[in-house]
C-alpha cells in the first residue's frame, strides 16, 4: 500500500526546511555519494553521456556527475529548496534542474545513459515499481546506479524500542536479496557504516538537521514519556549502523 500524498508532501517539506543545515549534518550522505561517484566512474559510459540524477539534494553527487562532461545533465529533487541549494553549489552549469518526484519521473525525459541516486530510494513508497519506471528511461546499454538504506539500518535504535515493547518509526528497509529481486539482472553489494552519537538526542537532532524525519505511513509517534524511556538507554552514547546497499543495473 502506498503512503498517502500527505506523507510524501511532508517528506518534501522536511527536506526543504533542512536545505540550509543539510551540508553541516550530512557527513554520512557525503561519504556514500563519494563512493557512488567512484562506482559510476568505473562504468562504460559514452563520451558525452546523458545523465539523470534523482534526489540531487544540495549536490554531493551532482558535482561528480558534472565532471563527467555530460551531453545532458538533469538534476531533480522533490524539494525546490534543495534544487536551489544545488544550483548555488554548482555555480555556472548547463545542467537542467527539475522539481520532480522520482517515483513519477515523466518530466525528466528518456534515453539516458545513466540514471542515478544516492540515499534517496529509501523514501519511495513503491520501490519495485519505481525501479521499473526508472529503468525504462535508459537508452540501450544505459545504467541505473543507486545507493539506498538496507535492512540492518538503525538496528540499535530499533532494538531499544523492541526491548521496551515499542515500535520505532524507521524502516522497514529491504534486504539486499529482496532489493536484487526487484529488477532482474541488477547486482547489489552492501556495507555497514557506523556513526557514534553522544546520546539519543544527538542522533535525533542530526536526523532533523538533514530533514530525515519521515516515518511509516501508519506509525503513531511515541508519547513524550515513551520517548524518554528510549533515550535513557543511550545516555552514555549510541553507535548507529547505516546498512548501505549499492545497486547497478544495465539495460
């Protein structure tokens, strides 16, 4: 079942509101984008590739894409504030900026040599269907390349909720096998990256700083008392796992 439109609108609003603070808090996102850019540079791309990025944010991956001397570069995001920040970050560029929901990519065009996204697809409501649509935008021999959160992400946070008989608002994220099964012929690799936070408040504040405040469509936020019980479990610090899957599909 898809999330209602109001949830997708809320996600866009949260990231839009965080456009000014995103770069300062997004060290993990910057690291993952750098690794994805390295993956992309190893692909067999034509001399002047046509490129579409889904969820460009403030431009971590976009800068590397611009360096590929693309024949066309389309940078899209669901939040107009993020598009503005990306445009400012790149400076003079022939890139085309498109406000667009990546699950409905009709405004982007077709016949791309590369469609890519870094830590975006975990916000999609129907990832399998979206992958079908995005792969359909590829030219023959084109590549769909992306990173997304996988099943073990935030396992420490979810375990604390489970111990207290509470439900966490993160995930669920697919296993790497489930992700690979969404698009026949797609290869998936994964890694686990750990970040340490001084306490639970620091973890939640960092998520707010980058706008990552979405939740499940049927999730009921914890009461203040319940949240305090969870946070008490991390008064001396919390290590948080980001399980990052990287997928490559060639048309």
